[in-house]
C-alpha cells in the first residue's frame, strides 16, 4: 500500500514521522472502483461548488443592494470565511503536500471574520465614530472576574478591541512561521515533540483564539440588550458554529489518530487518515452552515423600495425593528451605493487597504476618546482640589 513517491518514502528530517514531501499514490478501492482520494475529491468538490454558489451569491446580493456600506462590507468579510475556508480545504485535498502550508491561513481568515463581526456589532449600536464615543462613554460594564466592580464603557471597548485584533495578527505570524518551519523541515504536523515547531505554534494559536472568542462573548453578554432588534444572537450562532464545530473536529481527530482508533487501512492511506478525511468532513459540513449564514445575514434589512432608487444618496439612517423584520428607518431615502452590478462594493471589499483603514480609524477613535476622557477626569480632580482648598481657606479665616 504505497502512497509516497520513491524519493519521499523515508521518514522526514530530524526524526519527524511524516516525510518531507507527500504524494497521494496508491490506496485500494473505497467505493466501487474509486479510491478514497478520488471519492473525496468528488464529494468535497461538489460541496465546494454548492457553498461557492450560495455564499458568493449572498455576497453579490449585498454588493448590489448596498444601502449601508459600513455594515454590509463587514458582512461580506464575515461571509468570506466560508468560501475561502472551503477553497483552501479542497485544494489541500487535491494536493496533499499543500495541506501543511495552507492550514495555518484558515486561522487568519477566522481572525479577520471575527474582527469584522465585532465592528459590525459596534455599528449596530452606533453607526459612526462620534456616536460610538458618545454611546460607550455613557456606559458602565461589569468586570468578568470581578462582577461587583464596574468598568467604563470606553475602557471595555478598548480591551475588547485589542483582544479581538490580536487574533488575526497572531495567527498571521503563526501561519507564516508554519510555512517557514515546514520548509526547513522542523514543523512536523504529526509530532508534539518540543524540538518541533508544531506544538508551540498550536499552543500560541489556541491561546490567541481563546482570548478573542472570550472577548466577543463578553462583549455580547454586556451589549445584547442594546441591539436586540438586529438579532445578534442568530448572527453570533451562525459565526460561532463555523469556528466551534471545526475546533471540536480538530480535537476529535487528534484524539482518534493519537489513540490509533483511526489509522491507515487497505482502502485509506496515511494521507487519507491524517488530512483527507478531516478536510472532507469540513467541506461537507459547510453546506448546512451556509444555509444558516444565508438566513442570519440576509439582505432584507438593507433593501430599498423601487421608488427610493431614483433619489440621491443620503446619510445613512440607523436600522430599526418593524415587527419580525428589520427595515430602514423612514425619513431620508437613498439609493444603493454598490455601483453597477455591485462592482464598487466588491472593489472596496477586496481592497486590503480598506481593512487597514478601518482598523486605523477604530484605533484613532478609541484612543482619542480615552485621551479626552482622561483629560476631563483630570480637570474634575483639579477642580475638586481647588474647591477643597478654597473651602479650607474659608474655614481658617
């Protein structure tokens, strides 16, 4: 039962049980005359096509019906997680040697989507930077580990923002490190030995993920009452199911392969067990999750009646609840701003500089507001000190 080229038949460098180069060769029939590798490509390829049609169609509808660019571009970034993850998974199935190089970047996609989700929740509560400052400045939130103590809303927003932002940054660093260490033959996917990079990069990624996910959950718990009309729980569930199910499956397959419950057989090669089967499960499960995303992030709240499309664009109006459906507030009407066939919206979404501008804008907003807040608090302390000085002087006289 060979599955490696003659050149790569030996174990990998530095004692790694995985050869430095993998090729999917051999394997007995799995279904009919098809090997598991061929069966996997057919099933995963079909699921990938379905997911791309569903999610890219949803993103396209948001682009063509873009009445609120601030929110809808973020929704497109969140939705992008599924087709991007699906494509990387399918490529890994077709070309097993690329699996280790691509796997780390799926975490980066999750990080970008999680950051976009946080900023989308902020937009639900306040549509622009000035209103965000006013809104969070007026709040006090409970501390996670000390519920009896309160934290200023701006400080809470700043802590949450940094906790979520570190996730795509850290995962980008670990993904690049994974590529470099694999190229140097010191990564070793199938080993937890401390002299290989695999275990250390996994620990760093897991800690980064835990911090970011905990921050989002705490943000939702503290802010859910201010955005109930936007159905944040449904949107959170749609996003968290994708990340959570994938994480649980990684743990499950790690246990199954580690305990030798799942191991190579006459019909499944080492590559099928280690990479093919887990990746196929991800590809298949993305299909039902895509339908949940279609419902959670539908375009209905952003659609404008035909009579409004002939009017000039107006300043964005906050979305409010109207019975069971979300609708644009009455008053000012405007036209879609995605351009012909949504091409302008796609250009904004695909431009990485726009993402960096959003991050910079949030950074400036948070730090400027906190600086003003601290200056105001300092003035109050000084004013109180002057008042007490005058009061003491009056008593002395």
